[in-house]
């Protein structure tokens, strides 16, 4: 008999995390543990204001699915994912993002269990050799320019992601570039106008910016048809590429996509998105939504299939609730244990959100 356990957590950030839309001091997440045959697999999803997904909604939805999940036959990822999605659709979930966020946690936990059952690391199900792997960036959130520089200097790293979307973007980027030869990506989180993109783009080229992520709001993607990006400074879609159904349209406007397991519905659809992106000539970034070590470790096993990595969630969080991957100056190393390599730590109990358990 299988058992599903839920661990809703509130994890504090090291620094206040600010992007073009909002600031936050903590990240609510939901850890899912699926146990069968004395083997436990772990998954994770996260609360997100942009997609209007709340932690208590995720807990309530997955509790309502508990019996169905515990009775699933775990044989083929595509089959179990479809069964889970059909169950969710049968519950008439109005927010499709909530459905995909919940799907992610369970799909990830089932994949982890499936891999542990077969005594394989996750990556062995889609590639034999896990190298080379792209280095992950370290994110510097929007702040006072001096504070952004202090954060950068406090965390020496080979490549940074700089959050932009302020009136001072260019002075900040110029200042940061003076102090580092490291790679720099920028992420506007849909905070620029098309006019700003046209103005800033050649300056970003001069500053040797590696890529620009989601410059415009998703609803304005059509404007990018009139924009010609240089291969040396590609545009990556994030908010414009939520699920696998968005990949084809993104190929019209972007040179790459940021695939995040939480928003697309887990490992199973992410693999389909990667295959689809490659057919369309798109670069692939594996990203995160500030998940803990649990979700980040699972996502990291997709890196052998990717060009770029944005998997610094555990580095940005003050709370350490699990062991899994390890970081070595941007390079990600896998655990020697099967599956995602995750082991929960006793410190997890310190961050439980008790309101959702009552």
C-alpha cells in the first residue's frame, strides 16, 4: 500500500528577493513524499503570486487526490502523468496553473520513487552520460545599486542573473560590469517596454550580457516579430513559456525557453518540452521558482539535456531542509544515491506551516 505525505513549509530568503513585480522575504513551498515498498520519492512545488497559486490551495487539492495517488500503478511516466491530469481536470480546477503546480509535485515524487526502485539516478532515464552540464547562475535581486554589488561580492560566482525592470537598469548594469568579468544574464520578468528593449539591447551587447530573459509581458510577444536578436545575445522566454503548449509560439519570438518544472507540471512534460524545443532550434534553460533542495535536485538531473541552468534556489534560501545536489562555484554535482539523491533533514520541522495542517 502506498502512502502520500505533505509537508507545507515557509522558507526564509537570505536577502529580500525583489523582481520587477514584487518583493518577498520568504518562499512557501510544498514537499510531497510518496512511499511504497519501503521506498520514498520526493517532489516539490511552490506558491507563486504571479500565477495566483497559494500554498493552502495546493495542500487542499493534493489532499483531495490522496486516495487516487496512493492507488496509482507506477509503470510508465506518460501514463501516470495523464492519469493524474485527468483526475485534476475531473475536479474542475478553475486555475490551470494550480493544477500544473500540483501535478509537478506528484510527478516529481513518482519519478524519484521510480528511479530509486530501479536503483538508478534520474538522469539515466534520458541520457547515459551526465556530462557536460551547464553551470548554474546566482541571482542578484533588485536592490539599491551598492547592495546589489555587495551581494555579488559576497557570493563570487562564474555567472550571475541580474534582475532588472527599474528606471536605473543601465547604470546598475554598467556599475556591476565594472566590478566583475563573470558572465551576466539579465531577467526583466516582463518589466520592459518594446521601446526599452530596442534602446537597451545594443548597450547590453557592449556590456557582454549573455542573454535577456522575458523582456516584455507575454501578451506583447507579437511585438518581437519586428525585433532581430543577435545569436550572441539571445532572448529567452519565461512567463511566455509556461507549459508544453507554449513552445511552438515561443519559437516565433525567442531564441530560447526557460523550462520550470513547477509551472509546466513536472519532469514528464518538461522532457517533452525539451524534445520539442530542439526540433524547433530553441536553446533550453532549466530554471526554478526558488524551490528548496528537493525540487532543485530533481530539476538538476535534466541539465545534461540543457544549454543553460538557473537552479540557485537553495543558495538564495536561508533554510536548509534537505540534502541533494551540491554546488561547487557554479558547477552542480549529483548525489551518489539513486533517484534525485534527496534526503530530508530534521530541520524541515522548523519550517512547517502549521496553519495548513490543522
